[in-house]
């Protein structure tokens, strides 16, 4: 019985350590980096375009928008962008392929806009 349990635990340990190779690193919520810019990240592998829109840029999310913040896909398939954002509290969302507005899945802090819509909340210190 002990020998069987040992084999089972060994199998579980080997399998779980191998499966970690397929798990992406946890993506943190947006935060100010050492260079002073706020880094936004989103894992959206099937997206063609990703923008972050919020109170800090007038909710602009199109290529022609002067204050639009376009994310670019990095070598790991995660979309990223850094932007200068002054200290404050800001509502924001990600815009995928110009039509799909989503909350930041990596930020657990949400804000009701008073009309029943939820936005993610960015606090820049």
C-alpha cells in the first residue's frame, strides 16, 4: 500500500512539474514601471488589434485617435503597451478588434459608472 502511494505521488509530482511548462506567467494588473510609465498587458491570442481606452485618454481607441493607446503583441503572444499617465484614479477597459469592450481580467478592482456599466479601475500613484 505504501509503495503504491509512493508511485502515485511520484507520478503526480512529475506530471505537475511538466505541465507547468504550458502555463503562462500570471499577468499583473497595470502598474507604474521604473521608467515612470504605466504598463498595460492583456492575454488575447486571437485578437487582431487591442487598445486600452479610459478616462486618461478620453476613451479613444482607434488608430486615428491622437491619444489612443495601441497594444502590441510580444514574443509570448501577450499584448503590451506603456504610456505616461499622471497620478490619479481612472476607469478603463480593453477594446479588442474595435468592437469588443472588456474589463481587465488581471485587475480585480472594478468601478460602476453610475449607469450600470462596470469598468476596471486604474490607480496611478
